C-alpha cells in the first residue's frame, strides 16, 4: 500500500519512524522485489501497510505487516517472508491528500 503524505504523517505517530524516502537508492530495488509500497525498516526487517477490510464505510484502515527479515547480523540483505501482521493498525478517516487546483 502506497501511503499519501497525510497518511505518512499519521503513520509516523503510530510507528514512530519515517518511511524510506522515495529517492533512496534502495527504494527502486525494494519496489522491484516487493511492489509499490511505502516501506519502513525496523530492527527485525522490512514493514509495509496493508489495507484492512474492517474500516467503517467511507474510511480506510491499514495494518503494519512484516514482509521481509534480515538475513545477516550486519543487516545488509533482506529475505521475503510470509507476511506477519503486527498489532499496529491505523484508521485513515477522510485523510486523503487534497489535490491542487490549477
């Protein structure tokens, strides 16, 4: 799930971390291997948000999910794993970025 700027701000409060910047050298490889997501790195590995189906109508919610783990102690390489949901879930109630009018 690719988060909007507003969703990233909300997620930062819950995750207490910034996502990997879009222009980071590793971002291209992450997108090639794992798809279009907003990526977060943690001590245990790589996380992304996956949409959930339990949000009230008209709202969107997502759960933070581990999708890859470090393969070495130096944390230089990731290996895809079966997605493992975390306890962190966020409701994005009407938090879409406003489009600029031109």
